[in-house]
């Protein structure tokens, strides 16, 4: 309760109506080919499982439109980390400004 920022990692957030219960939505997104390659590299993942998971989700382009912020993970890990750091700073700054 006392934390200034709380992060929830919620699969199917939009699909299950959970976006209404949070202040801001951050979508983490990679190009479809990278997403597929990464998912299929996971132990136990099959093409069928991956396609089933995708069938449960709204298209990435729609999630991006609905998000307040998008973290692009189609870049290097260093660039992704910098995006996260910049977003955390912005959220903290916005929170501080709203308390003034």
C-alpha cells in the first residue's frame, strides 16, 4: 500500500478486462518473427502451443494502440533496459508532480 509504484505482470490483461483496474498499461512488444523465435526456443514449447497462445491474445498492434507506453524488445538488451529506466523515471517524475 505504501509503494509509490506497483507493477503487475498480467497475461491477457486486455482480453480479460483487467486494464480498467490499473492506472497505466505498459506493453512489452517485439516484432512477430522475433517473438516466434524466442518462444519456440523455450524448453517444451511447440509450434502448436505457440499458435494456441497467440489465438488467445489480441493482435500486438491492438495492444500497442491501447497501451499508455510500449517497451520495444526488438532491440538489444541494453536498449531495452534503457527504455525501462527512462519509463520508470518518467512515471516517478509524473507521480512527484501530481503530489505537488
